C-alpha cells in the first residue's frame, strides 16, 4: 500500500490484520448476544488467534528453512504473511482446549462460538493472497479456472485462480454462518461442523491446484491432514444423535 521510511506497509498486511481485529470483534459480539456464553470468550478468541499464528508461522519457517537461514531478518516479519495451514488449525484447537481446561469448562461451546470468526479470518487470508499473489496457482492449460496471473516473484503465466476460487467459495459460506449464528435455535456442534467440513474440503481440493507447495514431504502431509479433517468434520456434522446440551446458548454444557 505504501512505504514509511524503511518500513513497507503491504496490502496483505492491512487485510490480514484488519481481519484479525474484525474476527475478535465478531466473537465479542456473538458472546454478548448469548444468554450464557462460555467464560472469557474474547480472551479465548485472542489466545486462539495468537497461538494459531505463532505455530502457523513456526511451521512455515521450518518448511522453508533454507530461505530463512539465508534471510534470518525475515523470521519475525509476520506482517508479510507466511503461515502453514495445518499448524494454524492445530494451534487454534490446542489454544481453545487449554483455555477451556483453565476455566474448567467444556471445549464444545468455544468451538461453536469462534466458528464464524475463524471462517472470516480464513476468507481474509485468501483475499490478502489475491492482492499479493501468495498461495498462487500452478501453471496449467486454458480453462475457466485459469487466468494469466503472477506468482509471488511477479512471473506471469497461465495459472489456476486459486485465490479467487477460495474467496468466491468462502464469502457466501461466512455470510451464511453469520445468518445461522444470528438466528434461533442456537447453533450446536453439529451446526459448526457443517461449516468446518466445506472449509476442509476446499483446502483439500485446492492443494493440487497450487503452485507454491513443494510436491514432496510437507505436501503429502498437507493432503493427509486435510483428508483427516474432512473425515472428522463430516463425522461430527452428520452423526445420528441429539445434541440438546451442546448448544452455544444452552444453560448446561
């Protein structure tokens, strides 16, 4: 977006960090609407985001270790992006679990509460990549899914429109989650899982279309993680059981 002395302020920086603020504000708003929110809900969201970002960044550094060994000054440049998706998800879950244990409260209400905010944040990440050409698509032949796009070095080629595909899919999903969380009856864990499943499925679908992932090692783990997440969320989303006590607004968890 501009430079301030020796500091460059990127469009990606603005979009991601404004998305963080909006996600925290959304969680606070949803918690205030609830007659019985889980304890310290805004703190839970802030802790979740911080832990997820730190673990996501650490994993990204480990997957690109040769670059960071040559450019150690880039290690802490979080405003430039660079996060590893599976570590982000695992970090968020670990932080929520630790927060729930600390407050002696079940994990389920926190998972339900933060779902729209995490969808908002994931959409924001892909939108930022759309402007900064990160998570760019692999080179391909002409098709409706392809366009003449740059990679993160600015090299133009006919590539899959991974960022646009993700934003087009995630935006209505996020808006639908807002509509559902605003309405009654209150959302349950099953409701939340029915939003996590398409999120995991999108990630699994986009992995082979991306041109910024090494096709060995972490690439295989990325596919395995996304496939396991799809299976787990599908199991939660369509399990044949009643969940009367797992609602976000239930009086007893």
